[in-house]
C-alpha cells in the first residue's frame, strides 16, 4: 500500500517560523517556533523527517532552515513568493497573517506538489556574496560622487569633508579591485569552462560574465535561451483585450533588475564590437525602432549567444551560421 505523502508549509520571517502541517486524516495543525536551531528541531519533533516541507524564498531568512532540513535528508521545496501570492489571491482570501500564510503554503504544497529544492554549490553562495558586495560598493561610490559634486558647487565648501569623501572613494575602489580578483579566482575554480565561453562574446565584460554565471548557479536550471531572457526580465509582453484595452508591447520587468541594467550597458558596447548585434541594431533602427528598443533587442541577442556557447561548451564564433533546414 502506497504511503500518503504529508506536507508542511512554513511561513518564514526574521525571528520566527509559522508552521502548518497535516496528519494522515488531512487535518491541519499550526505551530510557531523561533527561526533558529532549537526551533528547527521542534518542527522535526512534531512532524518527523518524512514530510514534504515547503517555504517561500524570502531573502536570506529561509536559508538556515533549508540547510538544516537538507542535512536531515528531508524533502523540501523553496517556492517563488509570487506563486504563493497568486495562489492565495485565486482563492479570494481577504485577510493576511503569518498563521494564515503558513496554512495557504501547506495547501499549495498539497495541491501543486512543487519540485524539490536542490542544494546549490558552496561556491555559489560565496561568489554571490562577493558579487553583491562589489555591486554595493560601486553604488556607494556613485552616491558619494554625487555628494562631492554638490559640495563643490557650494560657495563655501568644506575642504575636510571633501577630502574625507575622496579618501573613502579611494578605499572602496581598492576593495573592489581586491574583491573582483577573488571573485575571478573563485569562478576559475568553480566554472572555468563557462567563464571562458561567456567572456569570449564581444560586449560581455568580466563583471557581466561573472553575474550571469553566479545568478544562474552556473546555468544549472537553464534549459533554453527563453528562460534566460525571462530571468533577466527582458521577455516581451503584450496587454490587450477587445477594442478598449490596447496596451503597447513592452518587456516584462519582473526579473533580475541588476542583471538587466548590466546587460543594457553591455548592449551599448556590443552594438559596436559584436557583428551580429551591430547588424541587428542597424536593421531595427532602419525599420523605425527607437534606440532603446533596438538596445533591448541587442540584450536579448547577447543572452541567446551566451546560452549557445554555454550549451555547446565552446568559444564564441563571430562568423558562425546555423545550418538551414
């Protein structure tokens, strides 16, 4: 006789976990514990390890619990928070509490049976932290430069303040260079072939190559170039209905905003140095497309090239022509 798979939904926050789990009769029970090791142990005491645990991807708050359950050889799923939100809206729920959300996550697990979570490589976590720190330092330098610009326009600028801010910028630039070197060394150890392949594409710089590898976990779950384009929030969408609603086609920006920003800067270089991208850009401009629309198309072209070289494990070939059917 086949054993019924039992589900447990967990709503994760910074300090606590709201848990909803079912028994063999289908009854739901609620439990609230701390988001710490003692809380994790208490969950296992109530459920055992044979449950299918499901939680939302909530920043970094879910990662310790996911690691703990993985160490206990539990089956777990980490679901996009938007999927849970749409599921709750579909059932016309008007109220929102952590306890209710845990119950809805449990029902989602029972009905939808989401795929199991796979533990990423340890190099992924380390490289992601390095990249995020580099990006944060870069943003801080931009803010300080804007502040310096404002201070220098004042009739009586504070020389000590300007000197201090310039010193901070120099220190951050030094840290960025060191972190970039460490990130490159880590990527060479983790994904040497992918780094070489992606970096060979004209228009894709070191930072863009690192970002593509890191945030796709080494293209671990990427099965097509369309997935990659959607992941970056560059997939075209259309919104229209009847004769009254005729929205203009635009890109679906729900995706990696930072990746999209980096790719947009890459497209400006690619339209000059990448032959295929240059041809595409010129053709679209000649057909009446705006410069921004043409650059977005170049971004998509770059992602297609990235997927192609990674899939075939080869360097970029500028003169390559696909075989006609």
